[in-house]
C-alpha cells in the first residue's frame, strides 16, 4: 500500500468522524442533502486531494493528461448512492477504519481485475463450485452476493440495490470469470437498450450445460463486477412467482425448465468438466473448434425460445428456431463443401453419427430430411404445414444436441467425411464413432 493511499484512508477516517459529529446538524436533511453536505465540507476537500494523489500513485483511473482528476471524485451523488451518507447518519455501529478502507479502494484503487457474472436459470442444488475452462460455476449464497457489493459496509443503506434482490435467495447457479480486458468505470456507465446477454465469451461452458438435456438453460442476468467497488447490470430478466398466503405473499425465483436432482448431480459435473475440457483449442483442432463454436452460437440463440420437453414456447418463434437448428447442423456436418445436395448429406451424416441402431438411424434420417423441407419453405417465403413446423422445431433439438456432443467427443476435424466412410464401413462406424461415444457415456454415467 502506497504512502498516498494510507494518507487517503486517514483523510477518510477524519471525514467519517466529522460527519458523525455533525449528525444533529443534518437531522432535517434528506439522505441526498446530507450526502452533498458531507462531500462539500472541508474534510471532503481533503479527501478529494488525497484521493487524486493516491489514484495516481496506484495508477487507477489516472487520465492521460496531468490536469485530469485521477480515480473517482468524492461527490454527494456517490455518497448517497453507495449508502455511506445514510449509514453515517444512522445509529448503526460500524468500524470506521474498515469503511474508510473500502471507500479508499472505491475512490483510488489499486486496480483489480473485473469479473463477468452470468446468472443461469438451471434448477440445480450444485453441491460445490466447479471450474469449467476458466469459468467458475457456483451457487452463491446471500453472504457471497452481499460481499461483492460496492462499499459492502454501507451497502445495506444504498439508494439502489446492486443485485436483483431475488439473487440473495441463493437459488441461482452462476458462471463467473475474471476478464482482464474490462476496465473500471469512473461513474455510472451509460447503458443503451439491451437485446439480451452477451454470451459469446461464455459460449463453451454455457453450451456444455445445454448439451446435458433437451430442456435448455439460459442466462437471465449479466453483470460486470469490480468487487467491492461497482456492480454494473448489463441485462436482467429474472423470472419469478409468488408464494405465501394471501396478504403475506413474497417473490421467489422461477427456475427451469432444466432441473437436475441430486441423484444426477455427480454425473452432470463429470459431463460438464469433460465437455469443457474438450472444448479448449488444445484438445480440438482450431478448424473443428471454430466450426463447433459457430454451430453452438446458433444452438444457444434458441434457448430463450424453448421450454419444457424442447417445445418452442411461442408458436411464432418456431420458424426462427428451425432456421437456427438447421443452419447449426449443416455447419457442423457439411461446412466447407460444395452446396449440392446438402440435405441428403446432412441427413445421412446425422443418422450415422448419432443413430444407436438401424431404427434410430432411419428415424433420424427422415426427421432431418423433413426439417430440411420445412426450412426450405421458410427460407423461400412459403408457409410450412403447421404440424410439420412444430415437429421440426421440437425434434431437431435432440438431434443437434447429440451431434454436437459427438463432434466434441470424437474430435475429428473432417467429421463429415468420417460419417461418409462409416456409411459404408461397419468397422469405421464401430471403431471411430460408436465405441468412443459409448466409452464417453459410460464414464459419465458410472456409479
């Protein structure tokens, strides 16, 4: 800790002591007015000078020009928003030096790596955190959420809550990872209308979760977090319902459709770990990795449109879901080839890749061909038969999901050509497709 930072902490202790002594003078003021009075006091001026020096010493939010304020300035708005003003005029006991230390970090650093948080709607009592290719999958409790809030000692008095209150129920599963490319914000960032979470950075672990079952898991909230300093909500659409007796109802999170009971928890952990390990570029060739990523993004784009039993929630979304599924499957099995007879090639390869026996292969072949007919009618502006559209929107999800698993497990760069060879060679089918997939699933489901 630099001498400048220690001087800032000391200046903040003086500010806190002065504000506590002046509580009576602020009795008729609102919390917002009190915050302004504290910031505009002589002690506030001393803190601003010390914060600028400490931020420059810490190289935290220090502008390129020497005349620019480094770090964050002590302002009434910040003292109000963080809950500091309300805490100082309350009767709550707190450690003044600890509060000064947290405020000093908020104002002047030193720099910390920011984190991305993706909240997932999976209904799973995850027993312990697991690492998924650098992402931490966990089920944080209330204390963990509260500890990450800006200036945690004062956060209970903050004007607005940092997290959606439903998160403190501790029911949600979260993907979190540090992102060295993120930079801290000087003030409140300006956010335009969000079209949804930016899942590209977390596509691999999110894909692994969605490959477990035909029932999807989707991101319901996204945050960028500078621990103990800022929580920036980029997207939030956490579903909820009400419980309790009439007149005493309260909100509770609405999770699912993907539900994992305790009897399958260890199997899912093994599945997620092995899939995400395979999805690193060290395990797969760059060409196959990129192909899987492209297919995965199309597949994941359907998650917010699909509910229980792979049914599309709103019929109006069925055409887009079918287009995404078929584009994803085609990219996975027929990319980099001449466009002729794609439907036949893709259907045959899907049947060979995931079919468990002759009957299953024939069903897969017919289903993919039917879905291609539906896709072509949609693409050419015609209305497909409603029953055929619904069947395609529902049935192809399972085929695509199993094909993605097979592509990841087999790690074969020329997957389409392997399927073509296996169509004519039982030995190839057995040794290079069926046996490796059987071994993988046996490892996952071992007791």
